[in-house]
């Protein structure tokens, strides 16, 4: 398995020289999944829908949340993945890059 800093060089700015990322240290199962999904659309979806999901679901009734350093790393990783693979942008990333890309409706008919 590759280290996250190998996949996402920008992450090195947030780490001491040889240290593992907080994600690798505290959540090795997430780091392993990142290595598996790297370069695929499912990577973006995994972060946005599974890791950042704030809604209650029967499958995940109680969620503690991540420490701040993990949230920062997740943000750096997602942004790096989107830059490396712009053609894999998720719906959220597309909307951030182009606010007019969504399904917008006019409040009145202009005809």
C-alpha cells in the first residue's frame, strides 16, 4: 500500500518529515480504501458521501466525527484528487468549479 503523501504530495505541507498522516495513524482502514479507490470516481464519492455525511442513517446512527487534523487532511486529499483527475469530478466538485452546472430553474418564465 502506498503512503498517502505519495498519492497526494500536497499533504506533505501538513506533516512532519517522516510522520504518517493522521488518517494513516488513526484510521488505517480509510487510508487503505483511499489507496484502492485512487484514480476512480468512487474516491470522491467515498469522501463526500461516506466520510462527510452529516445526516442520520439507520446504518450509521451515531457518528462521533473526525478530529480537526483529519478533516484538514481529508480536504487536502479531496482537492488534490480533483486536481489530479478533473474528469472524475463529483457533483459537488463540479458545482464548486462551475456554479451554473447544477439543475437551476428560473423562478419565473422569461418568455
